[in-house]
C-alpha cells in the first residue's frame, strides 16, 4: 500500500461513478467557469494561486532586505537598475528597507497566510467534508474572492507609487502612520494600505460568514458535529475568530483614516514634526494599539488554526491510526479561540502598560500553553506506533509539529512581561513568531497542498521535488531562525537596516551573512515548489483512483473530476466519525459505511 | 441546487443564519468603537457632548420605520400585497428621513461653532461623527435592500411568495434601528 502511494503505480481504476458524470454537466462559459465562478472548488483554486503569487512577492522582499542585512557594505549595481533611487549606489536605502519589511509582513500575514490559507482550504474542504453541494451562499463566496482580488490590486499598485508603499511596519502604529509629513512611507502608500485592508476585511468577513453558516447548517445526513473532521473544526473556529476580530481592526483603521485625511485627533496629541507644532490635541496613540492587537492577536490563531486542523487530518490518515483524543483536540481548539481574545495586551508590555494589569495578561498568555500542549501531546501519540507513510504531506505535517514545539517554547519566555521587556525589541521576537506562526503555518499549508492537490487538480505533485522542497525548507527554517534567538538574547535590536557600525553587534556580521545565504537557498527551494505546482497542474501524474490516500472523509467519495455540486447522485449519508483507521483489522473504514453488526465499539 | 432534506428544513434558513452571524460581526465593530470612546473619555482633554434635539427626531423616525416594516412583513405573510407595498414604501421613506435628519444634525454643530474635524476639533465630537456616519452607512445599505424589495413588489412579471428575503431584510432593519437606540443612549450617558 505505502509503496504504491509513494512511488505511484496505483492503477486501481474506479469506474463506479464514471457513468454518472453527465448528471451535472451543463455548458459553462469560460467567464463563469474560470473567472466569476461560484463553484467553491474553483474559488479555492483562485485563492490558492493568488496566494502563491503574493508569497513569491513577499518572499522576494525578504531576500532583498536579507541581502542588505547580510552584506551591509555591498554595492550591487543591478539593484539600482531595478529600484532606481530606492537603491542608490546599489545599496538599499533605509526608507526602502522599512518599506520592504512592512510589505513583507503585510503580504505574508494577511494576503498569504490568511486569505491564501483559509481562503483556499475553507473553500475546498468545507462543502466536500461536511457533505454539501456548495457553500450556503455561493454568490457571497464569489464576492469574497473578488474583494480579495480588489484588495490585492490596490496593495500591488501601492508598490509603484513614487513615494513608495506604506512603511510604518505591518502594525502601522500612529502617529508615524497618521502623519504624511513624517515620512515618505506615510504618504499616499499608507492610504492605499488602509483602503486595501478595508477591502481585505470585507473579503474575510464575507468568507467567514459563509464558512460558519455552511458548517452549522449544511451538513449532510448523519454528519453530527462530533463526526466532523478536525480540519472543519479548526476552520470553524478560525472563521469565528475572524468574524469577531476583523471588524475591530476595521474600526481602528477607519479612525486612522479620519486622522490622516480629516484632521481629527483620535490618535494624535502634542506632536512636533520637523520643527512644526501640530494643532492636534487630546488623542492617544496607545488607543490604536489596543484596537489593532484586539484583532492582531486572534489573527495569529486565524493563521495557525487551519494549519493545525489540516495537520491533525494528515497525521491521522498517514499514521493509519485514529487521531488521539478527538474531543480533547476540539476542546483545545475552543480554548485557544477563547484565550485568543484575552491576551492582546501582551504585545504592549513595553508601551508603559500598568504592570499590575500586565500580570493578568501574563497569566492568560501562559494559559495558552495548556491547550497547545494538549495538541502537541495528541499529535505525538497519534504518531506513536503508527504505520507511518512518509508522503510529502506527512513530512510537512511532522515538520509542523516540530516547529510548533520549538516556536511555542519561546512563547513562554515572551509571555512573561519581565522577560519581554528585555526581549521585546530584539531578534528573539523575530525568531519566535517566524517559527511558530510563519514557518509552522506554511508547513501546515504545504501539508494541505500536497495532500489535497489530487482533489484540486486530479493529478499528483512530483514527489522527488516535494522531498527536496521539504528537507531544504525544514533545515533552512531552523538555520535561519535558530541563530536569531542568540542574537536577540545578546540584545541585538530588530528593525535596523545596518549593524556594521555598531560595536556591540559587529560580532554577528558573519552570522547575519550565514542567515542571509540560507534565506536565499530556501527562497530558491520555494520557487522549485512553485514550478512543481504549476507543472503538475498540467503534466503531473494522473489521479486514477478516487481515494488515493485511503482516507475516510467525504471528499474522497466524489468523482476524480468532481463537477459543480460535487456528487453526481445523492449526497452520501454519514454513519461514523472520520478516524476509523486500523479498526477490527481493516486499514480504513470510510465515513459513509454503516456500522457493522459485530463491529467493536467506538474508540 | 441545494437539496433540502427533511432534516435540514427544520433548521434555520442559511441566509437568516448568515445574517445573524453578520450582525454579531457588526456588533463587534461598534463595540470596538464605543470601547475606544470610553477609553478616550477617561483621558485628559475631553469635551462633553451636547446633542442637538434633532437626533431624537431621527430616533423616532427609525423606530417608527421599524414598526411599519413589522406590519409590512405581517401583511406580506397574509398575502395582502397592496398593504405590504404601502408599508414597505413608508419604511423606506422613514429610513431616508432618518439619514437626512442625521446629516442636518451634523450641520447644526457647524452653526454652534463646534468643530467635528480638522484643527481645533475635540475627539469627543469626532467620535460622534465617525460612529454615527458608520451607522448611517449601515442604514443606507438597509435602504438599498428595501428599495430592491420594493421594486420586486411592483414587478408584475414575477410573483414571489417566499418570505425569506423580506424577513432577512426586516431582521437587519430592526437591528440597525436598535443599534442606533443603543448609540444615542450611549452618547447621552457617556458624555
């Protein structure tokens, strides 16, 4: 079995559903099929490919600023050829550096790991795994993608403005972001950023409404909530977090737009810019941080939870074992979703927050360790003595667990306000959130792409390239971010363009060069993945069986080329939970199979 | 396309459910704004709000429109279509009146030399403007939905007896009305 899946000569052609193909076949124009499609599977592909394009741009930006950090005294004339005065004399200017960092954060947090991840897999998996023809409202779902597209166009356009894109950090703290005269990056680029994010929030809300309604209302017969795959549970909590927290960011952004364009003073007070005294009085910059982080922290889990859900599914399928502690997994997702709303001020320990108030946020932050530890324990016990198949998806899922542990442990350091005051503005924070939120979520996303690619495109990705991709990315992630912990503990501050003239941190010059070199190699490996992705859409090995991974969930009961409506006949009925692997001597028992007479009790 | 099994028909209609989630989302936005207002109010340099009386007239208008719509939905369900048409157009007119009264209210601040935006403005009045105009946008959305329904009710080509669209619109309309009642009470208590 396992060798068939890994090296692929599975010729188990299933013709059972082939003859029903014509059932939902009706002529669709190119526009309604590929562009303004209301089919959730097509919308998922649109989200994924848009996300991939953004990931290339966001990743490229990190390569550019890593070039500067690794080789601060370089002079690369080709940079000046491309970027003009942004890279005068072949060196990245401080303004350009900050713009790059800002856009890198914005693009990867919102456009790739929120829209690209949730948008893709919520759209693909919710109707397929709960047993629905489509989303509750396919039209709103289509609008959700096109608002995202609009947001993308505006953000992309902001890269080409003369004064450059937004450059106040992805958190766009006022007063810097509110005052155009303060820096080039706070001029037109910031307005574009805010408008683009407003469109993005609309897109997320429309999507989230649909996800929640579909999960709660459109499940097929027999699909009770406790029979849902963990992917769906994770996406459900993600959507709830998004629907409740994005509106708060929107209100913060609207007030910022008022301050920028109408001369109000929500966030501004007693400011002098370039010798000019501003008339604004009575505002509070900290107010913005509260509004921002009330979204900003749930946003971390909006990014991470879908990855956790997919990893749970992939680990169970490829261990050929039931997930360990299904209800504990659901409960810990719930606990994380609740706690996500109660910890936002741990991003603000160094803003002069009252230390007594901080103590509560320290306690609540450290509480997150409990559900996180439950999840890690359950993943490891799912793997324990499993009959593991090391498919590329499985490798990425295991990699996710590894990264989540490494990055999660440093979260315990940072959750303590006393330690955070020392570490907050150093590379320690950069290392922490890149591992636990950035790379880990990317690993979850890659696990999802490798696992469900056959459902998306009816072909497989190339395995050789997949294994190379995995090992370079895993080793690279640790080689890039592990040393940053040491730099941070030594006090090396983040957000600086050049450390070479700084006596205390000169000793890290070689280390920085090493990190930059690895970053470029890892970026090249991602380009190879992108090549593999697009090549395999057209030339990949064909899928010849409906259920290539021997999986229990409903999406693998659809035809190899599912039409709009997913199932040619009736929607299948569900009789059991999705994790009956290795039960009663059988390798797997699909959810659609009724409970047998002499079947042993539910695990 | 969606096949409603017996099981599903007993559940709440997906569109209605979507609306409830959306209303939760909108509530979060205004909760965020009013919390920001409370935080700001406890800091230095806060001017006490003085609301012109016209905002109470607009409150009356939007409450009355809700009553009209309530009766309109009832008329629709009883298949009394001409009564429904009258009531829904009254609702739309009252909703529009609400918006007009709000705008006039904000112009009155100008006459009293209270600045809402720009140099010399106090965040308290800016908050009022920002929150009330965001609420106004939500009302405008409701008015547009009502206009669409009104157009459908006039059409002789299509007869639609499903009460789902009108019920969804009505729930939303009552929601934005209640939201305004919350806001004006909030602005009066938290001056």
